[in-house]
C-alpha cells in the first residue's frame, strides 16, 4: 500500500564524473529516511572527450522535474520541498510531486512510453 510523505531535496547534481556518462542525481530526505533518485544515463562523454551525445528523453526528464518542483533554474532544486509516493521500507520511490500543487513526475510511466511516441505539447 503506497503512502504520500513530505521530503526535501538536499542535493541536485548532474555529473559525468567517473563513468563517462552524464547522470542526474537527486538526494531527498524525509522524517527519519533518505534516498537518491535518478541515475539513468542521460548522455555520454567525459572531460577531454572528442565526442559528446545526449538523450532527448534525458533532457525532457530534467525539464519535467524542474517543472514539477516549480523551479526554472536547476540549481534551485536543492532545498525545495516535495511529496513522494512510497510503498514502505526498502521500496523504490518512483513518483514524486509538487509540495502544494497536484503535479507529479512518475519515473516508471515516463520511461515506459514507447520510443518515438509523441506527447501532446502544451505550449
């Protein structure tokens, strides 16, 4: 049974350190617990590389996370409060949302969409 809990983002990091790939990491903490979200490969490259490439889906992930949290600058994620949906000790957090508005980002749903499937644009 899932439960909604409040949390704070204590770290928001984009890094290509040590792996030759770009990864997003969000460290979140709640009352007596913490976890790290992200970790998917968003691009390939390293310091000194001659070639870099990135995933359009990865850029969209970053933008959707910023939208859900309510920031227009990536560095402003740190210190923001969010809600998470979790299923108990040891489970993976797959969904988190804005602390006030009913806006959510669901990792599983986002990455399960078929490659090439177009989503309606709201601009």
